[in-house]
C-alpha cells in the first residue's frame, strides 16, 4: 500500500479486514516493523479516537510518533497558491509539508471540510496539497469528503458481529443535530459498504441526499421506518445538505433512533462513529442498550489504523 485516503487504495478489502482481526488478537506481533521510522500525525482539527488510536497503533508497530496539533501549535498556515503573505498567515502549507518530508517517513493528516466553499471541500483543497507535495506516504485521518480509517473499523466491526450464512441488511440512517455537519463519514461508509457483501440502504430526509459520487446506485429511502425494517445493522450519523451545501433543511418527522424504532428491525446492532449527541441523534436507551456495539467499533479504530500502518511499512521496508 503506497497511500491511504479511500477504499480505492485497498487492494483486497477482505484481506485487510482479516489482517486487522489477527492484529486484534495479538497487537504486539509486529513491534519491530516500524523500528527506526517516524510517523507524523498532523491534526488541523480536534480529535479523540483518531488521535489516540493512531498513536497506539503506531507504537504497537515500533514507530516513532510525532503529533502536531497544527491548528493550535503551528504557525498560521497559508493554503492558497500564489498568495501574497502580507496578512496573518506565516507559513505556506507547501513549506510545512516539505519540512515534514525531512522529519517523517509517513505523514497522516486530519483536515475537516471547511463547510463554506463546496468547491474547496469537494476538491479536497487541503488533503490534495499533502498528496501533491509529500514525498512520503500520506494517510487520511479524515478529510473533507471521507473518513477511511473509520470506515475500515466499521467493516471490521460488522464482520465480527455477523456469523449468519446470508447477507446482512445494513442501514445508514441520518440523525438530527444542532449544527451543520460534513458528509465525510456518510460518504465514506457508503463507499466501503459497496465493497462489502451486504444489502445496503441509506435513509435520510428529503434534502439530505449525499453526493452521488459516493452513493452511486445505492437505494436511498426517505422514510426511516421503511428503511429500518428487518435491518441487521444500523449506522447512525448526521450530515448537512450536499445539494444546498451545508444547509439544514427543516425536518418535521422524528429521526432520532429510539428503542421503539429498533422493534421494527432484526434485533439490529447499532453503530455510531462518535462523538454522539445523546438524546438528539439517538436515545440513551439505545446508546447504552444491548444492541449497541459503538464502543467495540471505537476500539476497532486501533486495529484499522494498525493494519493500514503495517501495510504502508511493508511497502517502505521493501525498498
């Protein structure tokens, strides 16, 4: 694996899921693989699970870990090409990445959608600069349009929890929120589910359809009750409008996931990437109930990251 920014960078999804599950059984099985190499974790946005799981995964592989909270600790960065830097930006992203090239064998970056310019976000205005200027492998810790390490952890979690000899029905359902949220998790999950052997549908209100670039021919249902019928897995996540970019069209029906709604499912397992707005996106009874596999999903963030880091190191060590 030469880089990791989407499912297209994975040669064989089932093989990397299998590898992650083997790592979970023995996380310290490759402690020498990263010896003498350094990974730079660059955070332009806040993080809990991504930061900690990436650090643990890297340490399990023997990597040196540099963590930079760039939005708080670095110079104000300039991202525009040809900028005349006579304002409040001090360092151009090209220069910052070139320095990271000198210090790191792998660069992993977290850069959320700005939620102001649809064009900038769709074109990955920040991640694309890392891919353009980095001379070492680049890993996405979430970008404007995707969250691939989360999606791999989601695939691992579904695989762990499904033992029946049929395709599981997996539903990605929109949930309410108090502010506009990017589409990255929903986009990414939709892409990865298309590579899994599942019956996948998306449920969201009118006005909240995701970008067709990611959903393609996936069935989208605008009735949550209809979509949840006989579901085996329910992935709860909010996102704002894509067509009316970053807007929050009014939704009159109740889309918060409750215990009553689970009665319409096949005793569905409930997933969420966290953080979650309790009693807004889903109820306490669901979050804390026996159907929830949300904390298992969070733990699997370690093993999704470690499997990817291990694959990247295999490529580096083969040179």
